[in-house]
């Protein structure tokens, strides 16, 4: 390891933002970016810049994967990193926790949640005030997404719970990660 970790000062930290749309993940990520002088990697900003109003899921996974690789390299160099994707699945979080551990970095999960009414209020305000920063989201979509998120356990949040073994069919979390976040579209 290079950078701060090699110099013996502090280990870099990987901050993982977890939560549904319009709950405050990016606001928290921006705060951490400033407070910790961290590299913030927010997928939606890249998707908007590259695809505008389109939001192709095949490109989304690739962009997440490329940003993760950049983030892991920054950790290797001793820089704190904020991954701001939502990370709804425990497997996603486990893969990133393991990748950080493999690099000798610390991990902090930040789970952001709101009441459904507040989430919808924020969505409506964002779509009215800054439509160029978001995509339309219906109440039905918000409800579907809420049904799919795997809320982090207290042990995930405080770091006391060990990383799970990779899912069946994957020898390592790196193998799983490369399949989940492909290197190219198609």
C-alpha cells in the first residue's frame, strides 16, 4: 500500500452510501467529501453527463464498475473514497467491504432512510427545482424499490459483522464483483 497507509499515518476509509433515491445520500456524500477530503464517486452525475435523460441499466452497471475501480485505486494510494450509488444489496456491500479490507482500508457504511412521505416530498422538490439532476420517479417505482432494498444490519453498520462468504458459484468476492459490475456495455 502507498500514500498515507504506507507512511504510517492513517488507513484510508471507504465510505459506502446506502439508501433509496431522494433520501439524502448525495448530501451526506458531499459532506463527507469535504470533511474528509475524500474522492466522491456519484454514479448519477456520470449517468446524467453521459446519457442525459436516458438512464440505460446496462450502462449504469458499467459506470458503477469503472467508478469502483477508480475508488479502489484511490484507496490504494491512501485517499479516502465515498461511493454514492445506493448499494441496496448486501452482496454489493460485502464485495466492497472485502475489496477495501484486501487493500488495508477501513469501511464506514452510512445508511440514509426517510419516511415515504418525506422521500416523495424531496423527489417532488428535486424534480421541480433541478430536473436536470434527476430522472422521473413514480410513487409506484419508489414503493417497488423500497421492497427490494436489503437494509444493512447493525453489524454491517458498525463493522462488527464479518464479511459474508461469496455467493455460490463465485470463488472470491473479486470474481463476484467483476460479474456484477462488467467492464463494458454488451
